[in-house]
C-alpha cells in the first residue's frame, strides 16, 4: 500500500519568514495530494491540494509543488503569521478499487514566533 | 465549519465497554470515511462506506464495526475497549469521485480508563 513520509516533524519560524514542509510517497499510481491544517481540538481542515497533472498550485500565501518523477511534494507558506501555527498533514490518494481513502504523513507542528 | 458533524465530542469510558460514535456527512455526500488519530500512529484510515455499503477497509480491528444508514449518517461501534483505543476518531465525507475533496468533522475524543 501507499506510504507517505513527512519532514520535518517540528518547525519553528519567525513571523514573516517562509516555512517549507516536504513529503514523499511510494505509490506512483497516487494522483491527488491534499494538505490539511489541524488546530488544537479541531478536525483537519483542507487548505490546498494538487493533482498529478499539475506541477504547482498557489493560493495567496500558500503554495504546493509536486514532482511526480521523484514522488515528492511540498507545502510552502510565505509571510508566516502567528495564526499559521498548527499541525500540518500531507496526504496521498490513489484510485484503487473505487475507494478514495487518504494515506497521511505523520504531521509537522509549525510554530510561528511573533 | 466543514459541514460534517460528529457526536459526542468527548467520551470517557472503562475498559471492556462498548461505545458508538456518530457522524453526519455534508449534504449531498454519499461517502463516509472513518479515521483514527493517535499520538504514535498519526491519522489512520479505518473504514469507508458509500451509500450504505462498505467499500473499503483499512487498519480496523475486529472489535470495531461501522454502518451507514439510509439517511447517510454513519456510526462507528467500538467494543471490548482497551486502553490503547484511546484516540481521536474523525469521520470525513466526500462526493467520492476523482475530483472530490474530503472534509473532516470535528472528531470524537475517546478516553478509555
């Protein structure tokens, strides 16, 4: 089955700096890669996603890049703000057997220091 | 607010007991996924239901079962509870097509004492 590795597990940045979180996946058939933000006591919230026919996607301060050949994808947050502090999860999804289950990375705890 | 609801928010029970967690998907979503989140294992897929039928199973223990009702809400039943079952349980719903994003509910925190 799919395996998703996520690095780093913790990340501290100064407010205004950029943050980068990287993930690798194992199944070359995976074709959808969402990123979720989870704040304390809440469920994961979808913040951006990318499909395998696209190399990069941007939404305001957040961008995701995908390298299908190397099987890795990254989340980039620019001009970080204290409210960006949370745990971020990457995930990968294939199309096996009509199920669109997600395989998640272990998460990155991002702390933005004011 | 994702539109997915889960009850209860918190559940405290004893080892050996049985509990039921409930999830209502977003309007129009036919598919419900259950995930378990623990500190050491992260978010793990348990089981998926689509329009009332089981579609896929992940790392779900035999002590756990689920069902989806005609109104599309789903219940996750956990029995013979052990201390290690303490975790956050999330459900997510989706329109379950190649373009369908998964939206998560707020979760149920289960504590087994």
